[in-house]
C-alpha cells in the first residue's frame, strides 16, 4: 500500500494509461513513459503537473547506446543484477528458429507474457 501515492510510475502502455497514472503518484513523484502499446501519449499541459509538482520523462534507448562505453557499462550492470538474482528474466516460451513466424504471430496476438526466445 502507498496511501501517500507512489514515488514513480513506469508506463509502457501510453495513450490509455499514462495521464490516468498521475492520480496515484505522490507529490514530487515522477511519471516515466517508455512505450506506446495503446498509442502515443497525447500532449501534456504543464499545468496538469503543478498540483503535485510532478516530473515527466521519456527515456529513449538511443540515448543509452550512443556512447559505446556507457552502453557496455549498462549491459554489464544488467547482467550482474541477473547473476546476483536481483532481477529475474521470465522466459514464457521458446521456439525453434524455423518457427519464428509462429513466434511473431503469438507476439502480435499478445498471447504471452515475459520473453520469448528463438533457439537455433
């Protein structure tokens, strides 16, 4: 429970949920949009952020991979967290590479959660 609201919301859905998520963020919290599954987030009126002094950001992968040293450091940190068990990767299904088209159909149908892996 977070009666005062949450410190941050990470939204990968976009249009249908992002602005609505502001209601559950505590004062001085952050709204992070990282995806557009339901469409692009509409333009935001800055005055909508004022009641709670919210911050909004939209990180982009290109910012992280622009510099090779930064990208390698981030990748090393990710793999270290997985090795330590701090992060777990859920593999929901595997497919032989020859069935890649079936894997794509399943992804497009949103018939899975987690990661799918193609095996040689």
